[in-house]
């Protein structure tokens, strides 16, 4: 999954997608977006899934 910071684009319905790992994409249209509630490293996520299930 890629995490980008959503910025207002140059026209309605368009967004600039800022990334810490690459160049900013300008005036992109989106299919969906969501708020980030947690970022869990893969090794911790595996431990949570094993214990929970």
C-alpha cells in the first residue's frame, strides 16, 4: 500500500499526491482515499494476526 499526502490540485476533482519516497504526482484523479488510523510495521502486524486468530 502506498501512502501519499493529498493536496489540492489545479482544478476541482484533481489532487496533487505528495510522497516521501518519490516525486509528487500533479493533478491526479482519485478512485478512493482514506484517513490513516495506524501504521504498523509488518513484523508487528504478523504478531497481532497470530495472537488474534
